[in-house]
């Protein structure tokens, strides 16, 4: 799925999962004529008939789904660009242009595997369909129109292919001998081999891939071979089947199936390898070539077929509802400068002045603890009140490409401190020593002591009288 970026500020489509179930849709019949690439290796010119389906009514947040069904219009077909032993893959990329409330482009894509082996020119299958998705973020009307071009690519599968020495695609100069029914213990590929003892006798093979390997016998009686790729000396340019890598003579005789030389890292394309016998009366041999195709990051450009619009299909209009087209712009009255001086009179509720409180629902309300209730017995003077500033920010997101509106309100709140001055007279609040006790206090203490003594003496006299009275009775 292709990522989508659409033009106007404040608006975007993002990749989405699927079309809303039950959405009303419209379909356009779109014809394309394709040339070059795999069209050229097929019918030459290939005609496609496609059907583009788009929902016509959506709600904000619903996915906008573009689906494209693909078919051949007639008997023309794309063809395999070369022999593909492991097959390959068809990739189709379309264009759906968006205009109206947004400007942009969707890129529907689809793929289908082509099972191998494929001979050159074999008809290729198309994907059933291609698709892309987008989400809407606000209400509006957009028009979806198929693009003027559609691209069809072929990507070969990674492979390693052995090409035997008797393959008709290999070209030999004079002087070569075709040896068949070789002993199995020699391990020759397919038990056959081409050999020459003529100096400068050569063999060439044209292949498509990213690498090539030369397979022949290790033999102490063989001679060196020069190798070229696309007419240039290869790396290394010469191999000697009679020598070890350190230059010493091998002990082997007719040891077939050996990879004597390899070159990887070619650009994926058509290349030609040529081998040439260097010495007269020394055997030059060819058992097989091994052709390498690595995994390709991108499909080869030479295989791309470009398809152009062949009819006038029209366009589809999509209505997207459910959004709010009213743009919230900050009011000068509700966005005072934060540096403005606050009111000197405390407000009992400390709530901001807002002409339209409904738009400010996301805004936090001031904490009740920020505004203490004044004492009923003492009203603070304006000079005794300290004020603090609280900035309340409301982010208002509307369905408009205008920038996000930010509303800033300055609140005036009184700090939670005592509003009546306290003048302590000693004790813990000040750390001062208490004042001395006055003389009148000493007089009171003396009087209390006298009264206590008198009470005690009266009690003793009362006890003696009761005791005497009890004796008289006895």
C-alpha cells in the first residue's frame, strides 16, 4: 500500500484498513494501452480494461478506499522477458488523483507471482486488482480521477541455473569436440563435455542475470583458459585447470563438475561470457555455465511496460460529512496579554470571563483552593491582597485548514494567607519572653493563700467539737 500525502495545510490522508461496510460506491471503466518492456516481449501492444471503484459518501474518519480491478481487454498479453527458470512476479502501480477539498494522489498497487519455469514470450497473468486506502480527517468534497498512466513491472525470481555444454544457446568456434557418455566417476555434468586442443578456439554464451560461473574438469593435462565478460577481460582474466590456487600442479585427472571460475555482482541485464583456449595442443574444456540471479530490490527498468489512458472515463465525487466547518479563531477579548495587570479587587469565584464558554469545554477550571473565602469579620484592603496569574489554554481543533486556535485567559486569584494582622505578645509565635507579672498579681496570690489557711483551721476545730460531743454521750 502506498503512503499518501495530500496538499493543503491542516489536512491529510493516512493509510487506512478498508472500506466502510455498506458505503455507497461508484465505478468507472478505464481502458489503457500498454507498450515497451514486457508488452514488447508479449503481443507488442497490450490493451487493458480496468474498473475503478470508489465510495461516494463517507463520514469524517471513514477510510477512502480506491479499488481497481484489472483484466486484459482482448487477446493481447504481456510476455515473459526471457527464460525464467524460477518464474517471477508482476507488479502493477496505478494513480488516482485527488482534487477538491484536498489535492493529492493515491497509488494503488498489486502483485501476482508467475510460477516457473517461463520461456521467453510466455503470457503473464495480471493481479486480480490493485488498491490503496486513505482516511479523511474533516468534512468536504473531493473528486477522484484515474491517472493518465499505469505501470506494469516484472521482477525475476532469485535463481541458479545450470546451462549444459550442449545447450543450443552456446556458440562454439571450430575445433571443438562434443564428448558424450562420459564415465560417471568423472562427475561431468550430464555425463558429457566439450573439448578442444586448438589455440584460440572459443565458446560464448549470452545470459541474463547478475553472475556467471565456469564449470569444467580439473586435469593436470589441461591448458589455461582466458575469460571475457561483454568483450572485456574478466576478473580474474585467466584460469588454469592444471594448477592449484598456489600455482602447484594438481594431481587430478579428469575430475569433472568443478567450478573453476566465478564472477558475481553484475547489474541485472543481458551479458555475454566468452572462453578461449590459450595454448595449442593443451586441452580446453567446457562442462557447463552456472547463471546466477540474486534477489532484486527493484524490478529491472527494461522490463517495465507503460500504459496510457485510452478512453475518457470521467471522475467520481466523494462527499465527506460529519465534520464542523466552523473555524474557531481566538477572540481579542478572550485572549488578553499575559503581561496585563490583574484586577486589584478579588473575585469570589476567580472564573475567567468568556463570551462563549461552550467552546472552552476542554479548558481546565481553576482549583477552588486557589481562591480562599474572605473572612466575614475582616475585609482585606486592596493593598493587602497579593495576586497570582494562571494561564488557561484551550486548544480548539476544527475542520478547517487554518492553524490551531489557542485561547489564553488570565485569572486573578488571592493567595491562601491570613487576611487579618496578628500581633502576638510573646510565646511560640514570636520567640519573645513573656512580660513580668505585675504587683497586683502577687496580692491576689497572697489573698488566696490566707483563705486556704483559714479553711484548714476551721476544719480542725470542727473535728475537735465532734469528738467532745461523742465523749459526753458515752
